[in-house]
């Protein structure tokens, strides 16, 4: 080839195979950080309280649930002060719900970027999950204050369980978010259905009630909800209580399945994103 010849880069679609190219994601890691920071800054731009909303959402929810469900309805809390009980459940759930909602609408919200330049499209829902994780970390700071206020001492060693459990929530949110974002490109009413889906999912998850209230004959079906086992483990670990390993292992298996399905759906639709979005 002569020196003056033009060089062309041919980009082919992935072919719909559910394969995650980690090397390519690593090459674009700087772009992922930029997209994450961009989403955070846009969300809190021209707001009065700014990042404080990340703390207020689970905190105010805890107050409301503690008054109406803990005090007035008298829901049991397994011997834990109900505010601590509910906040421990709200932490992973709020992160999961926010991450899924944001990533589900992320592709349509970044339509101009997708149609102009090439980059791994999976970075867009990933940025939404990471930006929600920043809010989650801020909310975790409040947990320390809530437990101290009610004189509940955390178990330092068992609290380390929160790290892999939080990672499990992130993987689940990424899988569900990828699938919903791909569907939302083709069917825009998905973004209207997601809040309703999250509300129903929360009712099926022991966020504000203990799993012990679920009748024994429904426990197996209940365990198929991946957030059920994760939430119960998230509540038990820092309090030094035994983790229900059966439910947690079932949750892990369902997380893997949902992540694979979300990745498959995302990559199958990826080739038409720029044309449809």
C-alpha cells in the first residue's frame, strides 16, 4: 500500500452474541468516567439541594415507613428498631430501583451521542448504574448515623458482606437496565412502565417487612426474586445475624440469568440503535 493511501476502519456489528468484551470496555474506561460524571452533574444541575437529594430519598422514605408501617400498622421488624430495619432494606433497593430506572431510559436520552460517534454502547447504561452507585455511597453514610442514634452496634467483620452484596445489586441492575434500555429503543412505552414495574417489584421484596411474614409454602417462589435474598442478607450481615444462604444462592443464580438475558437482548438490538433511537 502506498504512503498516500487512505486507511479505513470497518466496524461490524457484534452479531447478537452475548459476549462482553472486557478489553474494549477497559480501553474506553475514561469515556465511562466522563459519561458517569456528566450524568451526575446534569441530574443535580440547577437544584437547590444538589447531591443532598441522594441522602434525602432513602432517609425520608425511612421516616414515612417508620411512622405509618412501623408505628401505626405495627409491622414486625425482627427485634430491630424499625427505622434501622427499614433503612437497611431501603439502601440496596433504592440503589437498584434508581439504577434500573436511569439505565432503562439512558439510550433514548443519549440519542444524539449514539448517532454521531462510535463507542461501546453498553457504556451508556453502565454510566447510569455507576452514577446511581455514587448516590448509594452517600446514603451509606447516613446508615452509620441511624444505627448510632438507635444504639445498634454493627458487626465489623460481618459488615464486610456489604461489599459483595452491593456488587451483586450492581450486576443485577446492569443486566435489567441493559434489557430495558434496548426494549425502550424500540418501544417507547417501556419507560412509562418501568416506574410501575419497580413499585410492584418493591412490594415483592422484603424492604419494609421481614421475610418471615411470607408463608412457608411460598418461600421457594419468593426466593426467585433476586432482590429478596440480597435484601435479607444486606439486613442481616451488619447486625451480626445469620445470612440465609439458600435464598442468597438462589438470588445469585437468578442475577446471573438476568444479566445474561439483558446482555443478550442489548447486543441483539445494538446494531439498530443508531437507526431507531
